[in-house]
C-alpha cells in the first residue's frame, strides 16, 4: 500500500506491519522533503504543501491523550488509540486573478 511511511513512532510502524498495511521493506522516515514524497503513496501525517506532492496520504488517526504527548508510544498504546486509516488526495488549487 505505502511507498513510504513518515512517522517518528516505531510502535506505529509495528502496528502497520501487524495489521497488514505494509508489505516488504517499505521505507520509513521521520522527516521528508517534497522530493521524497512526490508521486508516492504515503502513510503518515504531512503538511499540506507536502501532501499535495504525494499521490495519496493515508493517516492512521491516533487519539493521543495529554499524558502521551512528547514521549514514545508503546505498541499497546497505539493498538488502543489507533483509529481506522483514512486515505486522502490533496491537490493545489490556484486562485484565478
């Protein structure tokens, strides 16, 4: 499904593998550029200007609680807070003058 995974959470990568969202040796990066995602299917959260470069972006929404912020999540926590994946296609729309 994914051409590249963008996350800083190893537990999310493991969750994606265990649930069959990743096949083979998919590239996993914490930070990406437009060149990294251009034309690729991405799993992760991207700013809109990068999402517009990707073929698609799939988000696994995580219902992170305040006490979870700023620390590494465990696989058990990800299992508990992960929502259903949502796939988006983002395009730039130029305004007419």
